[in-house]
C-alpha cells in the first residue's frame, strides 16, 4: 500500500480520538427505534432509460429531508424517520416506508420518471456508467481502481470476462439498510454480530439482482460478487497469503467495541478530509 499522506494520518487521528470518546461512554436506556434506507434507480417513463442527473436532482429537491443522492447519476436513496418498535412494531416500519416511497414516486412522476425496485439495474453497459458529480464519487472508486491488481478474478457470473467491472459498477447496485438505536457500544457490537449471523439467510430470501448488461449473470443476487470483483484492493502478497477482502461481511465476529474499532481502523482512509 502507499505511504499514508499527512491528511490521512490526521483523519486517522481524529477517528481514533472520536472512537475513544464513544468507547468510554456509559450505556443508557434508549427507545428501540429503527430507520430504513433504500436505494433506487430512476428511469424515464418514456423509454425506461436511466434519467440524467438533473432530473434525479429535481426529484430530490422536492423532499431533501427524506431523499438524497447516491453514486449513480440516476440513483437516489430514500430514508424514513426512526420508528419506535415497541409502540409501532414491524407494521410501523412498513407503513413509514410505504408512505415515503409513495411520496418519492409522486415527485418522480412530476419529472416524467419512475423508481424501480431492483437490486441491480440491468439496462446499462458497465463501461458507460454515469456517476453523480461529487468528489467522493470520483475519489473512492478511483482509489479502488488504482489498487486493483491483474491477479484477481475479472468476470462477474456469466458476464463476458473481458468486461472487467470497475469500482463505479456499484452505481448500478441498490440495497436496503436498517439503522438501529443502541444503548451503548457493547450493544452495537452484539447487534452487529447478530446481524452477520443472519445475513446469509436474508440474502437467500431477498435475492433480486441477477441481471447486468441485459444478461442473466447466473446468480440469484450478483451484488456481493460485483463488490468483491470491483473492490479487491489487496496486494499480491495478501492474495497469496489468503488475506480476506476489505469489503463485504467481515470473516469473524467481534469480541468488543475496541476489537471492532481496531478492525475498522486497519484499512486505509480514502477521502482524507478530517
């Protein structure tokens, strides 16, 4: 790996400083709330093609508190307010999500566009991906592309091996995330470990990403395969030594919050903006 820059060292110092504060904080009772985030490709209702960034941005401008941009120029993210599980239960999460999705769909319709619920957008060449014009969507993919060596796998499922996916292929991938309120650092680690234990089952039940470049990839869900192929920044020595990838689900559980922080801080800081 390259020698860390002064900015990266400063960002790491700030990270460790903030981590120590969180680790030392006492646990306190909190309401069991959960928020949901979901990503969508935005397409023209006229021809089904991905819209220009200006159209996507106009949709977001209609509700900036609940919508934001993602890497893809036509990609947006919807987010709910926290829902109290004890008071509203799972039905409350569904109701909050459906309400905001309907609002977002209405805003899209005013721009002659629609939202698509799909894990991987299939109707776009992976060498013609349009990214959101933000610095982080240049720096982060560029970082991984610059470090990806010629010794890793280059195909993705049944796609032509010559079509090597670059890091910006993630602009065609869409996911759902849940944010949980916790009483303290240890509960956060416990929930993280629990979530990792059930991820394989969730992935099997919710696979919705088998097409790319108009082709069936042969996978029920190609998303994690694409992440692994496009973001493998290991050195040759690390590959030969069997070191795990730096993306995806960790290959182990965490014994404590400090153990997790040590794991997270072992990777390069990319944006370098302390």
